[in-house]
C-alpha cells in the first residue's frame, strides 16, 4: 500500500517537473525517495523507519486536507465555482483520492504495524550476544 501511494505521488511530482514547477517537483521527489527507503526498512522491521514512514502522510494531510475539506464545503454550499464547472469538483475528488484518503489509511496501518516493530526491537535488545 505504501509503495502504491508513493508511486502515484511521484507521478504527480513528475507532472510538476514537466510543467515547470521545479521546486515542488524536486521536493516531492526527494521526500518520495526517502519514503521508499523507509518503507523498505520498515519491511525489515527497523524501528527508526516507522518514524520516517509517519512523516510524509502527516505532511500530506496537513497540506491537502484543509484545501480538500474547504473545497468540499464550498461545493456543498452551491458555490458558483462548483455550480458552473463540474471539472473543478473532479479535481478536488482527485486530490482527495491521492493526497488525503491514502494517508489516513496508511497512518491507521502504521499504528497497527508499530506493535510488530516494537516487539522486534525488544527481541533484539534481549538477545544474547554471539559467542
């Protein structure tokens, strides 16, 4: 699930790079690369990787969550921007399905995975040293 989300976000970053928004595209690409590395390390149950895996979904929710929520509220109030153009609402739905809904699902999943990561770390601390 994490690899799928980061690949879609990197696709959006590629669009930013092609359209000339270099700072946004490069920033998202670098964060995506770190996120892929942290996801691979999380599969190996590295405890530090859990913290790095939590940051990008929280950042995505902090940046896009209020925008999507505000635009849905405006659409529910029959704002002329949304009444005249259904494409605007389509863009908001796309942003919601890429930048808001998957991070919520990932954060919920990471809460459950943390128990496994913590158990692995406890086993490593209590292990006997090799002779």
